[in-house]
């Protein structure tokens, strides 16, 4: 049976167009303010710092609510200026449902970002890209357990403000 399945799969190494196209469905926008960062400093992995949420809102067609205080982004800024984002957060929806969020992502502090951060220099803004997953036991939000999300946004460093948009990543059916 496995041999039959293999023979029906067509792999074309010279393929010049994708077989599968992503579709992004807008879910919500988040606006998060952080407490003063907890700077760990330079380590063998890079500059470590923790960003704890002071408050946050979630507003959109699929989710409405708030990001709970003390949710956290443990960030490492590598020597190449790329920040590795590692987030653990909790959201309470307006109807009282709890959501757990876990995700990783990247933000680019610039090629000279590591050295500038070591000297206490911050850029005005930093773009962020992430791949959130959400978990809940609520039946009405169960769809979130099965969905991969994509987040894109920007941090305003002096204001300790993050704004980003959240999209559900889906496979666009185009007849293959």
C-alpha cells in the first residue's frame, strides 16, 4: 500500500511554482505595553532580557479580550543583531475564556544591533514576526487548538509598546 501511495505522488525537482498556497485570515490586533525590561545582559548565547506584560488588549473579529499582566517574552539578541522571541502568555477573552499562548519568532535589531544594545542604544522601532499557538479547553474556542497562527508587528522601544496583527494560517485550496 505504501508503494502505491509513493507512485501516485509527483515530485518535480524543477518545479517553478508552489503546489500549496497559504491563506491568512485576520483574527485580531494586539496592543501590549511592557514593564521596564529585566536585563540579564551578555551571555554566551547573546544579550538576554525579559519583557513582562504590564497590560494588553486583543481586538478583532475572532477574539476580543486582554493579555494578562506578567505574561513574558524571554528574548535573546544574538551577535548578528537578530532577536529570538520566546513568549508565554495568557489571554482572558471578554466572555471569560482563558487562552494560553506559546510562540517563537524573530525581530531584527539591525546588523549593528548587538553592539548598540551593549552600549545602551535602542532603535526607535523593531519589526517582529512570530508563529503563535493557542491552547484552551473551551469548546467555542477549540478551533484555536488546531490552528497555526502568524503574527506580524512592530515594537516601539522607548514606549515599551508592541502592536501586532494575528492571522490564522490556512491552506488555500486551488484544485490540485
